[in-house]
C-alpha cells in the first residue's frame, strides 16, 4: 500500500539547515570487495537557475536521486557530524488584505447578513476535540442567531476560509507533532505524520441548510493560499515517501541495490495525489515537473512545489504546476505569483503567471534575506512589470544593511536592474544597527520603518522604478510593525511605543536599553513625501495587539468622512503585585478632512469567556454603526460610540 507524506515546518527547517551546509561526497565500500561503486550524487538546495526540462536529467530521476541522497548518503553525513489602496468600501468591513481583490484566508467571513465563523478547537471530555464552523444570521436589531453548524474532522486544524458567490471554502490541514529526530530518520526524507491539506467547498445558498458537494484533499503541506474571483490558488510543498525498500547499510552492494530499487519505482507512486469526493488521482505526471535547467544526472532533490488552481464553483475543475524546488512563502497580485526561498544569505524567487492558467515564467536571486522582524510578504511588490523586494544582509551582525532590489523578467530570468542604496543614491535605509520592522508599498512610494532605539520612517520614491531614491524621513520614538495606507496622503502605523527617557541625544550612547512601553497607533501625513509628519498618536501602556504582525486582525471601514478602524488589544494590569490580563477591541477613527486620529472607545471582553487565552486569533467586523467583536469563540455586539453597551455573547 502506497503512503504519502508531506513535510512539517519544523522538520523542514531542520532538514534544510543540515542539507544547505553539507556537500555530499562519494561513499566508499564497507567490505572492500565490491568492484562497482555506489552512486555519487549531489543534493541541490534552493536554486537560482531557470526551471524547465533539463537535457541532462529527467524529473523522475532527479527526484529518485534526491530520495537516495536523503535516505542513504545524508544519513551518514548527519550521523558523523559533517553537516553543519482601495476602491470605495461597502457598508461593512471585510478581511484586510495586502492587494485589493486578492483575498486572503481568515477564520471569519461576513456577507452583510450571515457570519461564518471557524471556531477554535475545544475539548470535550466525552467527544474529544471539536472543530466546527458556525453560521449566524444577523437579525433586524443586529443581534445574532446561530442557524447552522458544520462539523470538521477532529484531527484537522483550521488554515482559513474563503467566501464567494454562496460558496464557502474551508481549508484545514492535518495536525501532528514532529519529533526532532525524525528529521534524519532513515525511513523517509523528513518523516512526519500525514500532512495533507483539505478543502471543503460548502454550498451556503441556503445558510440554514449548508451542503458539502465537494471535499478535496491534496497531499502536501500548505505554504499559503489566495483567492481571485472564483479561483482558489494554493501553494504546497510535498516530499515523496517510498515504502518496501530494501535494507541498506554501509556496503557498496546494498547501496547499489537500494538505488536500483529507487530507479525502478513507479513515477506515480512519488507524486502527490488529489482526492475529490473519495476519487484519487495523481496531481500531475512526475516527468512534467520543472527542474533547474542546469541540473545534471548526478544531482537530486526531493521537495516538490505544487501550485494548484481550483474553481470554487466547480472544484473538480483544477490545474496544477509542479516544480522540484522549495519555497517558504509567496507574494501574489492579480497576474503573477512570486514564490521565495532562502538560499544561504540570499533569497531566490520563482515567478508564476496567472493570466492563462498557471505558467512558470522566470527565476532570480538577490543578496540578503527577509528576516523575522516584519512580514516577508509585505516586503515584496510589483509595479509596471517590475518586481521589488526589500532584504537584509548581515541580519545577525551588529550593523545589518538593507537593500531595495528591483528586478525585471528577461526571458526565463528575473534580472536585477537596480538596488537602493547604490552609487548614485548612497544613503542607507536605516541607521546603524537598525532592523526593518515594517514595509508597505503604495502607488509610487515605499514606506519603510527601521528601529533599534528610535523609529525612522523612510519614504522611498518609486516614480522611476529603475531609479528609486529616499525622498523623505521622519524620526520618532518607538516603532511601527504594520503600516496601512489611506487616501489623501494618510498613513496609519501600528506598533509599540518606547520609553522616551531612555532615548539618548544624537551621538550619545544610551545609559539604559530602551524598553517597550505599550501599544501605539500613529497617524502620519505623507502627502509631502519629502517631509512626512506625525499628526497624532495614542499609546496603551503594557499592551499588545496581534494586528502588529497579522493585519487580518485589523478591521477597516471607509466612511464618507474618512476611515474607521478596530483592532484587538491585550493588556497586562498589576493590582498590588498581582497581574491580570484584560482583552478589548479598540475603536479609532480617522477624519480625512481634519487629518486627525481619534479614539472613539473600546469594547472590553466580559469575564465570561470560555477559558480562551491570548488574542492573536481575535477578529472584528464593522457594519455601518455596528461593531462585532470575535473574542475566542464568542461574538459580542455593540454600537460605534463611546462607552458602548455590549450584548452577547453569541
């Protein structure tokens, strides 16, 4: 019986760490009597070579070589230690996204009348883990009634939902723990429990009687997903698993036998499968997969990167692209998807066109990596057929350097046409020692926040994409982790304040390390890019918001006079030395004419919640003058006003 395994993030990282620092060498015979030599192969890590059909090696042999490398040669290497902005908004808010019209999965969807809420898993002593999606109908008085529940498999964890044209796409993935030692297990490249991705396409034409006409399962670990109209896009990583393989030891003869057995494997047993309503078939043919064009017959790699497009209105209609490379994340516009992976101290990009199906376009590489202080996704953009990415060189050094790279497709390569800084524009992005905390591209500008002791906001002019330059700069205490652009030259920043008393004067060394003081929301005027201005800000001491690092936690509603914002907060309050945590939804408004930010009020979570701690998954929806606050698995309702009266939970 064929079994297929995906890869888990922890074990993948462990494997990549080992493999990317090793050069696989020839294995000598253990008995001294064999005349033949065992295969002498080389593992290929992230590559900046264009992808296609190599004249030197088929995709199937490339994968089988990779299986031999990680199951045989790499086992020896690891054991001996050698491995070292927006259109006019509707009446209600929707999921905040990076690109308008490119939807991103979330745990709550709303169509103006019905809420679809993916509950966080709960434990029942009799039934065990319970996963479900609740459907709630908004009543005339804006209260809510639960009208249906959709049970989900207990072993699946929620990866997000999409709602479009009376179809709800619920994406889940297998949940399991992954022992560290399994990263170098001999039975498979990165042994882990089944890590399949599942999508239930639910017909909610009648929300009180939902049906599931299509259930789709795809082998592999979900990297990320997007939706444009009816089309759902998924990027997935898959590692094949082969069982019933002969025993292998250090002798040349056993290694040759093992390798020959791998070469004889049926190609269909090594690719991911797609299962639609219990009917399974290979997602693609192995030899249709694209490999680095510079790959040779002694190279190998096992990770398959699948890009899958599914029609939400007819999920049996799908297409898939296979490349035998790896990816760690993606950025997507209406026309193109850019998948990225770290290669040592560099970043590799693979461009995939979405205009006519799914078609690979080009590959490129830049110096530096994205790091972890801010969203990698927001550090990428596309404009006028140029692709831009902001990376950091020397991330762990005392003085990291940040570069904006501008690339353009030339044939099957993404070629770097310029960087910033450069000889003509030598001013660095950031002061010495600062890391990048936020990036946002908007129209012909890029806004970059760096931080170590103070917060410089840089405005980069991209009106001539091939000649970018720093147009303006503003320095204030604290930092922003997320930037939200608005019309009329306004920019909202969400981050943390820093105690001003600990900020040294220019040229002086700090006597004490600046420490975080609390959540901060700032309003910037960037209408004059040469002179950005801080208009006003609010600070909540000893408070944090998940919107800093997940902008889906921020709700935005365009109004005739400006914008309304809602974001969850988590505060630590001390009462005679005893700390308690308080959760709330903060309500703020921006008046575009007055160019002012105001704090309207807050909805404080009652203490009757179902033992749910943390606020990272908290969400909200704004509908006209009504506010819905999803706290844990409960929804609370109030009006948009100071000291709002709360009803619920629902």
